[in-house]
C-alpha cells in the first residue's frame, strides 16, 4: 500500500549516487517537525551535499513548497520524498528506513556524514543503532546552520544572533507577529551577501517592502560590524 503510493524514483538509491559525487553531508529533513528555518545555512552547502525533504501533502504545499525551498538557492542536491501519513510516527519510520537504505548502499565505501534535521528526540534510538552498525557519522540536528558554525568566527556568530534579536524586537514593536519576524530572519540568513537580501525579502513578502525598510538599518549595521 505505501510503496504503491510513493513515486518509485524517490526510493531509487542509485539515483542519489548517479551524478558521481562523493556525498559528504546528507541531510534528511522531518518537515512535520521543523519549519523552513531548519534549512538556514543550506546556501553554504556545495554540490557534493544533499538535502532529502520528507514531505506530506500539507508540508509539500505550504511550509516546504518548492517555491519557498528554491529561494534558498542551495548548490546541494535537493530530493523530495512524499510520504503517506495517518499512522503514529509514520513519517519518522519512513525517514529512518530510507536512512538505513542509504547506509546499506554505501557499505564499505567512503564514509558519509548523515544528519536527521528534527527536534524529535525519538530519533536518538535509531541513530544509536545505526552508529553502532556502521562507521558513518550520524547526528540529530535542529537546522543545517548548526553544522556550519565553523563558517563564521565567534564574533560574527555573536553579531548574527544580536541581529536576529533586534529584528524580532523591531518587527514586533511595529505590530508584526513572531511568524513574520522568523520569515525576515530566514530572508537574511539565506542570503550570500548584503546585495541578495532585498531580493529575498521580495521573494518571501512580495510587494510589502515596509518589512524590509524596518529591517534594513539593522542589516546595514550588522554588515558594518562583520566587514
């Protein structure tokens, strides 16, 4: 029943290796448990990395729609696996099963880094088993950015966190919700440079440029500090 309702190409492990890349980092995203902010940092990945989005009807159309994911402009390979839900933890079981297939396919080849992107600590039992049964590195992480902290030095990380706090405070003081503030932070963090930020605000908020106008002085100050 489940297999018949899932695109067979999504389960074909050979397709993942078909480009000849050495997959150094593979992220399996539990889209029922995290939102688009979990992909912050994806724009810093390279062609050897892969993001596998386990999506449901709801997350495929809304929080992780193709248009929203494309805004991040990641060089990584992005796969979407649409799963059936209904049973308790059904997405979790399918994600872990797929992870086991990947590890089994790799066998004794060069070892990869696997990351389950979720806040569900129930994954730890599966991670413990698969770690003991293989030489691959497996971790549970809340977002891709947490793996890439080494990209920034300590002072930049401090400034980045201050920027996030200031954006939240400023937008909320102007009557915007937490959800809007988080979207603004995503627009900032997925940008490769200051020049990209305005375009990303437009992609997320459309013609409502008031949000960008409120955030711009904070963004300008951040880039002065990290220059």
